[in-house]
């Protein structure tokens, strides 16, 4: 059954993937292994969808959590942890530190892994979110990149949060 985006199966066979990247033949949907997938009838190339992976940091100082207010959709105007997408070939810890600097102006040292969180489809953001504990080591707090505000909030008085992964991350932080 087609989805609202015009896809037969948004998870494994997105119809927007229309032409083979190897030979430019129009792709078809066919069963491969255990799912329908986009397959090239010309050269046999199979398109496998990959999840988007996000990375972020939980910086807690004096009982206050660092958050950024989103300046773009999805979830514009709501608050989230400093986070972003992992680029191909990028170390997740380095990406988390990069995102913190871009969105908050703060230099952070990434410490231990706190959690790996699954974001259900249709909730915006990354499919898989890798959360690290981090601590500020420098910089000046200033919103940047896709955030229009950045601040520390008491753990018991947080603003409206964006994304299922942010809610799950805050729950994880409160348990630790």
C-alpha cells in the first residue's frame, strides 16, 4: 500500500529511488532476501536503505542540562540536546563534539556512551541516536547552526522537548 510520500515501502523499497546509480536503468521493486527492495533489472544492483544515525551530548553542570532550541523543522521551537547527523566515515564521538560546538559555541570533552536510542519512523530526526555524556572544556555559550537559543536548564524544570530520542535521553540522564 503506498504511503503518503508515494512510496510502496518507505523502509526497504522507496519508490523515489528511481534510477540505478551504476547503469541508469529504471529501478523496479522486487523481493530480495526478506523484503521488497529496489532492484536494477539491467545490472542487478540492489538498493539497501540505511538508517540515519544521529549523535548528541548530554552536558550536565551544577544540576542543569544543556539544551538548544530548534530554529528549523522538524520540531521548530522545541528544545533538544546538542545533536546532529553522523557523516559517512566520521567518528561518532568527534561528530558529537562537533555538533555541540556548532550548536552551542561550547567545546566539550566527550566521555562515556550513555545510550543508543531508536527513534520510531515518522518522528523526525535520526533513526538511531547515539548519546554521550560530555563536559564543557571551553568556549562561550552562543546558539548557532540550526539552533536559535542555547541554555542550561534545571533537570526538574525543562522546557518543551523535541523528538522521542530527546525524551528518552532525558529519562536516561535522570536515571543516572
